[in-house]
C-alpha cells in the first residue's frame, strides 16, 4: 500500500515539475519575443488611422503644428535618420527636386529627424533644402508614429559600430534612437492616407509614384 502511494506521489511530482517547466519555457519565449518586437515596431500606423499631432520647430525657427497646417493643406511627412546616411541624403535630394510639384498639389512637406537642431541647419544649407526639417525633441513624434528604435547590435547587426558612431555625433547626447525611414501622407481630416514603412533602411518611398497617386 505504501509502495503504491509512493508511486502515485512520484507521478504527481513528475507531472507537476513538467507543468512548471512548460510554463517556464513559455515565459522565456514570450520575454524573448517581446524584446525582439519591442525594438522595431512592425505594428506601425496604417492607412485610415488617425495621425498623431506633429509639433516642433524647423531649421528656420518656424513653429510646426500639424493641426494648423491641416486646416489648409495635406501633409507629406518623411522620417530621416541623419545627414550621415547616404540613402537618406539621396531621398531628401529627390524630395527637394519634387517639392514644387507637392506644393502645387496643396501638400505641406515635413521631415522629422533625431538630428540636433544644429545638424538640421547644416543639412538644409548643404543640400539647399526648402522644406521644414524638424528636430524630434525627446523622440516624441517618432514614438507616436511607431517608427523609433534603439541603435544596438540586435537592431543594427550590420555596420553597428559605424552607425553607432554617427548617432553619437549627430543625435542629442545619450540619444541612441533612430527612425525607420517611413513616409506618411495625412489628409485634411487628420487621417493617414498613405504609408511607406520598411525596416530595411534601403527601401524608401518613391516621390514620383506618390505624385501620380495624388
């Protein structure tokens, strides 16, 4: 009788330990998955969603407020990593080339970046920029639009040391955040009507295609 009870007890303990182990493994998987997804937010804002307000000061000291702008114009907003990024410079150059066409269609162009205010001014002068470049104070706009991610070896496996060095030089001190270089169009009703979002920094919106669509 005692032998039988011992065997039953052993079975119960075995099942109990297996159950604990399964839950432990599940928790580890969930934590690991969260750490991966929390860095680059693949659940970005979609077409039809309400656009968060954009507030800031551009390179010319002009106050930017999307609520006021949308009373008369649509908004084209581009997130820009920094003047150190060759893909970004090419993208901004293309945007400048098509700027008058966007203006003719009633589009107000805003570029948002973690670059310091001084660097936004340098960028504007160097590339003869005539649209607003807004330094994103405290990364608020990037976070609101779910494009912000931390620069670390996990998120930037290639060229991490180079990118890290550039971020240290161009961003505000201790700010290790960059944006996914996404593009949004916001209609006068405050809703997003176009999104280009790709964590692969080499893939950018095509302004000629956007103009044809408008």
